[in-house]
């Protein structure tokens, strides 16, 4: 089968063809197509038998299932996620809907950014009833639709246990973001020193001897000298988390079948990560032979979902410089989580890291989808908006947000033309942001929402280019990315 013969077959059908997708390998040609609002893979040639679908006018038309995604990744390896080792600027674009990647790819434009297009946490999977395989398949089909051949990653985000790691890697994830928050003693940061000392005295003698031998009575790079009380507190807070990280890293090494990028996240803690804490964690991993690709400390200031950074920007910049020195010392990148909409810190992040960094975004792409709904189907938006306000207490169980929903202008007093403006108001943004799981669970919303998105996909891509493109522009300005 040649591409020309394949196109001739397609022209005999009523299918809309995504032109950029058409590609050939080993005598097999495929394209992403659409009939009404349903997307399908059209395949013809030698390897068409590896796809499941129905024959029509010499073509095989295949639904976008996980099975057909695997066949597609086999046929066109660029649709399969890969490790991002060697890429300086990497960016996570979480896509809870499986619809956003074409917009994300276009938002990158000509910048030298390696996108992690499949990025979901277990919490996000649970709230959307998706599996890692579903997430990766959606990214693969979107990459194919867009004709994007430069590669992308798949991040099992905020994984906490070996079982979760196994699940992610077996599903095809190429990155593990390990979240040690359950092993970190978060409360210990606030304990009085005598309580810390008492807890420390109960630790196994070899653990104490190890830490004292490595960190006391010497000048450490970047952070200088650590006092004994300071070290004891760091050990009490972090030693179990460090042990867990080392164990999980070795476990990944044991079970992985392809290169895996390992990120350590200590961002979901109650307090900000001090340089001394970051140094000890980084040094322990390094001494144990663990080589993370990136590490996410808890930076100063508030990084709440879907809204701008809140905090002292000068303090952030001072801290960030030191964290960057520590990351450089150990040879990994800093990773910025909840990076959606944090425009105020992006200049600093780009400049200090020189574009050698990982930045994660996620929920903001869902909000852009809701902006499209507000424009295309005002009645659906109104209903969803009211539902989100009503159910905010329930949604707050999953996400910490601080805006006051009582400050959201009453939607009954606003005309349709105003509705997209809600997606510019912090309180409305957060309220709609955290309601995604609850909303997608409502049949009245889910069906109408996906139909609207399918009918307005180009509008969605344009919104993502505008919004994520702004992220990219500010993050990369002044770097050679
Ligand atoms: Zn995080």
C-alpha cells in the first residue's frame, strides 16, 4: 500500500482526514479520521491485521482503543512514550480529558521543549476513572493526529508505593514521580527541640552514626555547617522518606524494561523545603547511587491549583537560586509542580535554571476546556458552574484551595457573552478546577461536554496555544530553549 493509493481509498469515503497524521511504514499506511464526531484510525496494507476494526472500501476502520493504540505504537514508534533523558527543558502537560495534546504540541511551537504529554497522578486517574493505559493511548492518538514525531514522555505522577510504580511502568509510563509525603514526618517540623532529640535517640544506632558521620563537624558544599540539633530535626523528618526513595529507585531498576526517568517530589509537605533539607536528601540519594532526573522541593510561597503564585517573589527568587545550586551539585534538574498559571515566577525559573528544568502543568488545560464550553454552550456552562459552586466543599477533600466562592459574581445576573470571563476570575477558576472529577461523573454533564469538545476541537487547541503558549513564552524568554 502506498500513501497515494491510501488517499485514493479515503477520498471514496465520507471520512474527514487529519492530514498531518497520514503516514506509512513497512507497506502499511494509516491516518486518523473522523466520521461525524467519532474519531477512528484508518489503516491499510501489510500490518492492518494487527489492528482490530471493520473493513470498509478497502480500509480498516478501527476504534481508538488501547489495543489499537498498542498496534499504532508498534507501527509508528514515535507515537510511543520515551524517556526524556538528554533533553534540557522538559514540561509536563497533564491532560485529564485525553483531548488536549494537539493544543499542547502546538503551544510548544519551535521551542526545544520535550513534552510529557501523558502525565496523571493516581488521584487524577481515580477522579476520572481512567487507567494509565487509557492516558497513554490518548496521548499516542493525539501525537499521531498531529503528526508530531519528536517524542514525548509519560509520567506516573505522585506515585507513592511500589505497587503504583509497577502499575505505571507496566502500562508504559517512562517517568516515575515518587511522592514520599507518607514517609516524611510532616508534623516533626514543628516539634520542640527536646521532642526531636527524644525521637532521634530512639533511632537505630547505625542510622544516627551514618548521618552524624556524614554531616557533622564539617563544611558542606553550598549550605555550610549543619548544627547537631538542625541535623537531628532533618533526620527525624526525612530519613524514612529517603529510605523509601532509595528502595523505590532500586525497585524501578529491577522491573523496568525501558529507560525510566526518576523524579523525587517532596513538594506535598506542610512546610517549605529548606536548602539544608534539600541538600541532605540530595546527598543521601547520591551516596546511595540514586540518580534522579529531577527533584521537586516545596518552594516558598503558595502554588495553588489554577491561579497565580501568591507569596514574596524576592524570597522565592533567593531560595530558588540556592535550590538550583544544590540541583547542579548533584546533577539533576529542579521540577516545579502546580506550574499552571504561575506566570509571576516563570522569569526567575527560566533565568536561574537557564532552561534546564522540568515544569508541570495540568488543571489549567481543563479550565481552558471549560472556557470553550462557556463560549460554545452557555447553558451547559451555567449548569456546570452552579454545580461546581454547590459541590465545592466535597471537591475540597481532594484539593487545597483558598479562594472564597462567595466572591464569584452571581451567574444568574450575567449574560452569555460574559461567561468565558469566569475563567479569568481566581475564585471561579479554582471552584471549576477542583470540580472536574465530580462534574465528569454526572451523565448530564459528561455526554454533553464531550460532544461539545468534539465539535469545537480547533477552538480548544487555539485556547491551549494561547494559554500554555504564554507559559512557554515567559519560561523560555532569555534562554536558548
Ligand atoms: Zn507535586
